[in-house]
C-alpha cells in the first residue's frame, strides 16, 4: 500500500472525531446536523483516498463517495425538515429539550 | 301406651339448625318473622324432647343407637356418625330444650331494642343445635366437634355486644381459657384412639373396653384425668374458672342458658358420659372429687364479696358445678351429680333470668345501688326468692333434695368432702341472702327512682313463673325415701337409710346463713363495713378473687406477651428486613436504569461510542496480548 495515504487517513480521522464530538455535545440541533455532515465527509475522504492509494486502486470508491454525497444531501434535507416541524411545534431547537424518547 | 320416640331423636337438633339458617338469611330484616321462627323451632324441639323423655319414662327401653352414617374409612379403621338415646341423654335433651325455649321467649322482650335481634336468635339456635347434638353424640370425636361448636357459640354470644371492650375481652378470654381444657380432652381422644382395640372411639366400645379391662390401668388414669381437664375448662372448675365470671358481659338470657344451665354443665355431662373410665381409676376419681370440692368452697367465698349481681350468680354457678363434680368424684354413681345438674339447670336459669329482669328495669348491675324492688316487681321478687331458696337448699325446694343427696353420699364415703360441702352450703345461704336483701329489700334507694320502676312485661315473667314452678317440683323425683330417678337413670337403686343428721345439718346451716345475711344486710345489727375492716386482708383477698387473674397475668400472659414481642421484633426486623432489602435492591436497580433512559439521544450516542471504543480496544488488546 502506498505510504502517501496516511495524511489523508489522519485528516479523515480528525474530521470524524470533530464531527462525533460535535454531534454528541452540541445543544443546537443545526450544529448537530452539520457535525453529522462532517462525519460523512470524513468517510468520503477515506473512500477517495483508498480508491487512489489503496491495495487495489479503482474508481469504485469515488463513485461510492458520489452516492454518499447524494444521501448526505437527502439526509440533511430530511433533518432540516424535521427540525423546522419540531420548532413550529415546540419552539426550540435545543437537543437537550428533545427528550420525548424517554416516555 | 306411648310408643318409643327415640328413633326420632335426630329431629331434635334439626329444627334449631334450620332456624339458625333461616335467621341468618333474614339478617336484620323482619324481626317479627325472626321471633316466630325462633320460638317455633324451639317449641318443636322441646315437644320432641319431652315426648322422647316421657316415652323413656313409661317404657323400659334399651339405649337406642343409630350409627349408619359412615364418615371416615381408612384401611381397617372406620368412624361412624349417628346418635344415641339413653335415659341420661334424654334427660339432657329435656334440660337443654326446655331452658332453651324459655330463654328464647324471655329474650324476645329483653333484646327487643337491639338491632342485631335476629343475629342473637340465630346464635341461640346454633347453640341449641350444637348442645343437643353434643348430647346425642355416639362417639368421642363427634362429641368433641360439637363440644367445640358450643364453645364457638359461647364466644359469639359473650361477645355479642362487641362494641363494649369488656365484652370483647371476655369473649376472647372465654374462648382461650376453655381451649386449654379442650386440649386436654383432645389429647385424651388421641390416647384413646391409640390404645383402644380397633381404634374404635364410640362410647359403647370404650365402656366395654374399660369394663373388660382391655386397657392398661395407668393409661386409663391418664385418659380420665385428661378428659377431666376438658371438663374443668368447660365447667369453670378451679383453676380454669376465670373465664366464667367475665363471661357475664354477655346478654343476661345467654348467661342463663349457656353459662348457667347448659353449656357449663357439659363438663359434668362429659364426666358422667365417660363414667366407666373414671370408675376404673380411683386416682382420677380422687382428683375429680377434690377439684370439685375445692372449687365449690373457693367460688362460694369469692361470691360473698362481689357486688355485681351477675358475677355473684356466676361464682355461685362455679360453686354448684363444683358440687356436681364432687358428687361424681365420690364415685358411687352418676345419679347425684346428674340430679344436681338437673335441678340446678332450672333454679340457676331462674335466678339469672330474674337478675335479667332486674337489670332490664333498673339498668344497673351493682347490688349496692339497688333496693326495695320487691314493692314494684312482685313476680320477679317471688320467683327470685324461690330460686334463691332452691339454691340455698331449703326443703322442699328442688335444690335441697339434690344437695342433700350429694351431702349424704359425701357423709357416708368421705367426711372431709362432707364438711367442705356443708361449709359451702352455709356460704351459699349467706351470699344469696345478701344478694336478695340488698336487691329486693334494702332501704338505700330514693323514692323518686323507685317510682319509675315497674314489673317486666309478661313475656319475661312467664318464663320466670314456669322455671319457679319447676324449681319447686323437680326435686321430688329423687328424695331420701324415693329413689325413682336413680333407678330410672342407671337401672339400679342403692337402698340407703335416711341420714337425718345430714338433712338437719344442711337445713340448719342454710337457715343460719340466711339469718346471718338478714342480720347483716337487712336489720344491719352487724355492720358489714365493720366486718370488712376487721378482716381486712381476707376481704381484700376475696374482692380480688384470690389474685388468680393477676397470677395468671404475671405467670402466663406477661411472659408469653414478652416472647411474642421478641418474636414479632424478629419478624419485623430480621425477616421483614430481608424482604425489604430485596425489594429495595430491585427498586434501586430500577432507579439507576430509568436514569439511563432519559430520552437524550446524545447520551445514547455517547454510550454507543463508548461501547464501540471498548470493543475496539478489546480486539486490539487481544491482538497484542494474544489471549486464546
């Protein structure tokens, strides 16, 4: 395997960690959604890095990351839509207050 | 010629049982109908009992036994239920049903204003059923079942006014103290079952086994003494007498029926019924006679200083039951004991109903607060006087003949018991005259109060008159010159010369006691206060009933209570503690897990992440450390 891969993987790892940290700690639901995007993009970076410097380089990874971006867009759209509905009903986008799953 | 009615004896207990069920169904409604049902059933029972009794007098018949109801069959052992009619049983049937009928009629007025009126009559009917069935029982186990049932009825009726704490306590005491005696009887039954050939428990087999000496003499002694312990409990003999005076908390008709005439006599009846066992054991007879004699004099001394009209009569009952036991214990035959039971049933029921009539009018029970009632309550006064004279044993009243028969027997066979009996007769005369003079004569009443009093209504006085007539008459069936009753009851007559000494002495002490009572409480030429201060410690001893209740409290009740406390603490803190620990642990677990499920998705995510990290570390660690 090409040793050039490691900076990409490290960057992807750092991005993923930032994303997961934000997703688990931020109160604002919009930031949580953005952090999830960050995690997805870290994965995309991984996929692309492997498609170029992997054991068996091929285009599959890049095409897969395209699909991923599409799904991420769809997910963001659904997430935002849910957030807006929630805000209309509960007047809050604070994640800590969205605890109805308890019941 | 009247044919033999004995084979219809099963009808006798049936009617009170039906009345009990009917009254139970009626509940609190329809008092009129309830009264009719109760009186009707009791009348039928009385008539059948009377017919059986008369037919047994007129015909020389064998004992009638019906035992076709097989109850238990275990291997070779079988136990049959049924009924037996002998002369002894028919006599008891007559006593129970006649007193029961009169008490029922009397109670109609006495209990008129009680809202649990029908319940009261249903209890009386249940009691009558149990008592009659007890009398008719053919085997010891059947006897024991009804023996317990009359105990339950006594409990229910003593505690009839259960809103009074004293009545509640008295009911419990009556039940528990008699239970101690019942335990003795129960052990006797177990021993009988163990040692009897074929384990048969019916009275006939027991008699045969004892007479043909198939049982070991020491076993017989044990059985006899244990049976007697049962009788001690039921008949209020020393030392289990303490429940009977307290049982006076119940309605007065009940005291007359259960605690004077019938149930307490069941102990005497039990001894008479199993008399062959006692005859086979001189030691047991000795115990019976001395316990009886001691109880007679012991209770009579307490009765002298009591102030409650019913308690005086209760101690008098204990004392008279002591006489009966003494008569049985002397060991000649059951005649004199049963004869005294027969006469006592009538005159003691009369005295209690008379006391009830007084209480119904003045609403008090303390004899020092009564007086001069004779001017207002003529019938009650006269009938009470007859009852008192019969109890004291003045000829020709019935009590004289039966008491004289007992004293004669004692005089001929055991001089110590004779003098105990004579002393008791003197004490009896004294406390009865004290009671009579204080209640009916006396002077310490203000006139205003006395004018409000009036004679009780007719439904209460008629039973009094009937019982008074019986108290006068029934004694003549057995006199020193006429042994008809003895011949009828046990089939043979002991010819004894007339003991004029006994007759004279017993009459003399009776009159002496009345004289003394008259002087102290009517003429007041001897001051009772002076007497009580002069013999202060005796007086105090008697007022406190020889401290028997206190002694029981200290020796038995308090230590048992302490033990109970300790055990309840153990239960509370150790056993219950363990239970609480378990439940608290589960509750705590629950609280922790509910806190985990807080609906915060971020927390869930964090935990998932942590799990993932741990999994990754584990896999990595496995690779480095090379486990497995």
